[in-house]
C-alpha cells in the first residue's frame, strides 16, 4: 500500500508541477524527508518474556511549521510506508493552510495480539523512544490506523512524565478530559460535508437535496457520519456498505436507524427503528463493486485505498466523487473519470477536516481556552469552504482537474515558504 500511495502521490505531484509557481530548489527540498528516526521498543510481555518492536517517526517537511501526522500500529508498518504517509501529510496540511508540515509515525506490530497492559507498555515505550524527536513546537502526533483516543492519552501522559511538565499540545486526538477538542470525532465527515455543500451548486446538482442521490462506500468513522450528515440535511442516501457488502434502497435509507442497528448488532441492514425496536424495510443487498457502479449523483468512497481503478472506472455513473478515504482512486482511473466528465474531489481536500480539527485542538491546548462545538464547526466550515473555493477557481482558471488544482494550491504555498527563506535568485543578486 505504501509504495502505491507514494507513487500515486508523486505522479500527481509531477502533473501539478507544470502549473505551480515553485522554484527548482523547493522541488529539490521535497524529494527527501527532513529527518527519519528508527527505534526499537522493548516491552515486557504478560508472560514475563521481553519482546522488541521496531518503531519509526518521520518528519518530512517543516518549512510551513511543526510536522503533524498520525501514529499507526500495524504488522505492515515500515520506514518506507511511514515516509510516504509523511509526504502525503505535507500536502494535506498545506491544502488546508494549517501552519504545519507533514509527519507520520508507526510501530510494526499486530495490536490485536496484545493484551491491554502490553498495548499500554508499548505505547509508553514508543514515547520513551521518540520523546526528543517530537514536541508541541516540533512534531505533533495523532491517532491513525489501529491507534485511538486512549492510546493518545497514555502517550501524552508518558511525554509529561519524561519532560516533567503537562504538555497536552504535543499530541492531538486525546480524550476530551485530557485536552481533546469537541468535534474531533465527526471532523472528517463534517469537513467533507462542507466541501460538498460548497461545490454541489457549481455542478448543477443542487436542484434540491431530496432529489440528489448518494452512495457511500464504508460505514466507519468517515462513512457512517457523512451518510448521517447528508441524511439529516435532506439528501437521499440510497446505498451504504461495509467490508461484508452493501445495501441499496431506491427510495433512500433511514441512516440513523441503519447506524443504530449496526452499532447494536454489527450487521448492516436496511431498517427503520422506533425507539429500540428496528424493523427491516424492503431493500436489495449489493456488492461493493455494484455500489460503486450505481446510477447516483454523488459517490463517496470512505473505506480503503485503490477502490476505483482502471478496471471499474468506466462503470462509474455518479456525477461527482468525493474522496473521504485516502487514495481511493488510482491515477489511471482518474484519467478515465475525467474523460467521462465525472468530477473527482480529492482526498487531500475532502478529508482534511480531520487534521484541521486536530490543529484546532493544538491551538486550544496552547491558549488554554476551550471552544464550544459550534465554534469548532464554524471555524471548520470557514476553512473548508475557503480552500474548496480556491481550489475550484484554480481548476477553472487553469483548465485542470480538482486534484491537480489541490496539488498546485499546496505546492504554491510550500514554494512560497521556501522562497521566503531565500532561494538562488536572492543570493545571487537576482531577487527583488
Ligand atoms: P473505520 O475503520 O472507522 O471504517 C472503515 C469502514 O470501511 C468500515 O465500515 C469497514 O467495514 C469498511 N470497509 C473495510 N473494507 C471494506 C471494503 N473492502 N469495502 C467496503 N467497505 C470496507 O475507518 P475510517 O476512520 O472511517 O477511515 C476510512 C477512510 O477514511 C480511510 O481511508 C482513512 O484513511 C480515511 N480517513 C479517515 C479519517 C478519520 O478521521 N477517521 C481522516 C482522514 C482520512
């Protein structure tokens, strides 16, 4: 996955370079990470045995500010994967105009094989190993695949023990009681919702939400919440899916009922609930491939990478694709969709609401003043709408895709920051 993410991101970057105003020196700077750290983490297991786990942290680029990015616990984690994801974060933070560069971290481990005590010792051990590499003004981790609020809580606590100070701003995605932000749980979907609302009228799809049909792939944190936000705003969500497959109902699904049923049974089923009683309603079960090919206005991939590929892109009938997942569309599929006038709104914009509210958490920690949920969502809306509109304008003016425009937007910002420190033209007297 990492290699495909990296090569996809690099390919998109190459396309964008032709349209961005960025110096050769800035491009050179982006070819290698600023610093990478490999550590080994000794953990005393419950059976008395000592095991050593490999861990990593990469700070890819900090020209625009401290580096920011999650920590992943997964058996496939490697330094290459962490580096690719840190590179990706550099662009996402620049798209959202956050004062951050890109970073990422991880441990090569199957977290499901550990007891809760072992997991805590491993999480604290990771911070023991990287404490001098991270910090509120240097590098700020967050949760990622198979890490969560509780793990962030252990980690921020361990950092405080090592530094002999309470430093909540060193890590985001913490529990609310340890300085987490209201709204972080729904931030990714909320950000995507604001991008949709800002762009649907421009696509000529805003007749009325009630006649705008939506299919959502994935029913986890990103997918279930975007489905519910759209449902609550009156859109007709006709299909949703999880790893087992999907459900389709032409008249639309009652998403709060589907969520309630899924939360209590783990099963995805078209139901209508009154109180705690849920009754099945007429629907069809479909595969994930069929969901992607539905004749809907909006398709929202919110599960995994590489879902829309050269082999199924010609089947996509949606008018617009909003990528809540990271990397759901391959570069070849992108080309095919563009040729068929399907507008793809890219991950580095659409799912940037998550890192944006992480930034808000960091700001609140530093000022020691906490915002209401309304304040968080207002600020998120302002940022998402502003960046969505700027990317839209770049795409229109330069005649390029939304994705290329998002990369151009990020590159221009990173290039400006490099330029501000002086490039060859300045030091050889060519500057103004
Ligand atoms: P999650 O684990 O909460 O949910 C993932 C969902 O995808 C689950 O419903 C799972 O059943 C489903 N799924 C798994 N395999 C599938 C398959 N083959 N076909 C269809 N569905 C499948 O994860 P999440 O946090 O919702 O993340 C989903 C995507 O959004 C990922 O690409 C993630 O990187 C991206 N993302 C999430 C956030 C966030 O804040 N949660 C932020 C940025 C990006």
